[in-house]
């Protein structure tokens, strides 16, 4: 599988092109199903699982659900040393998205709870889940560096941070001998999206300005919603776009790209679900697509993209440039 190596003074790890997203592990009584997904992902060559402290707090009994499943699977399969675990902390409380949780006390509590529920001694890649530009990077980076020095996290990432903030944070880290941010997680897919698309101004989506920074700095990205919540796969089969979530993407530009996906699928035999993953594999900087499934066959289909890339002409075709 295509991969990228993260390396610092103490640790080294490979991130695969396809990361299994566990936001859908919402129940504590479905381990058989969830374990089957994780087993198949590993069997087909995957080794990175993405979760978050806040998953699935939006449900009445969802607290600890996602990390709990992963923790039980790691223990049952005795495979901690073979799996890269990415989790996220510092997310605002549900219903209070305007109140950040980026202080030392909140971040420490999130990290310790993640370690406990996952049943692990360290997190491979630890992401701050949201940002608040009112909090100076001078306050945030020393906390994350302490986590790194303790050995409880091996690499620092940020989710839904702009490249401007990443640059500020890493400049401060470099000038003060601290561990920098080494990977970023944002909304990125073949389908254009923005914070307005989702009605959530705490999200950061790939745009031209962000893209140019990632390209210039060859900075690795983990892309969430890489298949645009099924937009291409579902609409290519003829499903209606008037229902959320895939309907969020149904603007003119994305419908034009959908037509290109369908044409490429007819020409190559690559499924409309897989083509967006191959598109992200083909960017000028490394992208790991954080994909999610509800059926085993979807996982098997998506994993066909682990080495799939397209040439520049095909990328331009998909983007509706030529």
C-alpha cells in the first residue's frame, strides 16, 4: 500500500494511503460486526485506525463507543504493535461548539481518557480536533510537547486547523526546541466543499490556498470524508441527491465532476467509490484517506484503491479542467 513515513527524534511510523475511520462504531453491543471490519481491513493490508475522544458523544449512550471498540479489538487480537492508532482530543462539548477546550487541563483529561479506553500506553498520532484562533499557539504547543516528551503520544497532528495556524505553531515550536505538528487532518475530496456546505465554521476544507501550502511544504494530510459521504458512489448508481448527507455536495461543479467519475468508471472499470480515493492518492503531497463503511463489501471495494493512482491528465479530467 502507498504510505508516508513520519519521523522525529524518538519515533518513526508509516501512515497508509487508506486509514480506517471508526466514527461509525456507535454501539457497545456490535463488537462482532465491528471486529469483522477491523479484521478484514488488517487482512487486506491496512494498519491505521482513526478515532476521536468525542466519537460518539452525539448519541445518548455513545460516550466511549468508538475508542472502546478499538480497545477491545486490540486486546482480543493482541496486535497493538502492528496498528497505528490516531485519535483526537480538545473537541468542544456537544452543544457548545463556541467554547474551546484547548487548555492544559482539558487536553490532559482527554488524552488520559483515550489511553484508558483504548487500553494502550501511547497514541501513535494525536490530533487536536478543533482550533480556536483566540488561543495563542504559544499556549498550545508546550502542552503537546509535554505529551510527546512523556511518551504518551508519538506524533502531533491537528484536525481542522488552517495552514496559517500550522505555520505559526511550527515556527514557535522550532524556535523553542519543541516537537512540531507533523500531519494535518481536514475535509478533502474530489467533491468541492466548504464550512458553509456543512453549516459548521469550525471545519476546515481543502481549497486553493490551503492546497498550495500543502504542495509547497510537502506536508502530509489525512483526509476525512474522502468519498464525500458517498456522493459519487450513490449518485452514480442513480440514487437521488435530495437527501442528506450526500445532497450537501450536489452543486453544479460537483455534479459535473460526478459525470467525469462515471465516464472514467466506464473506461477503466474502477468503481465510482474507488475513483475518489485514487484521486487523493495522486496528489503532489501525501494524502491518507480516512474512509468509513457500513458493509463488509464496501470495505473490500475501497481497499482496492490502496495502490491506485492516476496521471496528471486523468486528474485534470476528473477536476473538469479538460
